[in-house]
């Protein structure tokens, strides 16, 4: 926010931020009884994507960068799995989450590109 480092201009960074904001929006709609379960887990996973991308981008070693990106990608998978549970519990319909699905797929694809990128 204040540092204006190169990663803030990355397309991936913008997608991860949007994904995080979308996850926070959907968790506001979940029942209060899920405050310490789905809500907490989803928010931590979303923040993990965004923060690991930022931290990984600051690393000099390509191996270290990729490790942070792998952690971020794992958190994207975690978000996807949690949304599947939300639909299964009928807290939301799959159609309601389609925007989230687009962010998940794009974020996963972009992170995979960063991980698979040749040095």
C-alpha cells in the first residue's frame, strides 16, 4: 500500500486482492454459527494467497519465490474446497458463487504460471 513495490503492478497481485475481497464479502453472508469455522478458515486462506504472493515477490531467490507462490496456490485450492462445502450445506447456491469461481480459476492459473516460469 505504501511501499509501491513492483509486485503491486502485477496482474496476479490485483487478482489475489480481488479474490480476497470477494471471499470477505461472501463470508459476511454466512451464518454466525460459522464464525470460527468456515468464515475464519476462508478469510485466512484468502489472506494467505494475497500475502504469500506479496512476500514471495520480495524474495531474491527464484526457488524461494516459487515456494511462496506454491503456498499461495495451495490456499486457492483450500478456498475452492471450502466453497464446495458452502454449497453442500446450502449456505449459498453455486450460481451465486460464479464470480468467486472466476477469480479462483484465474488466480490459480496465474500462480501456476509464476511457479512454472523458467528462471
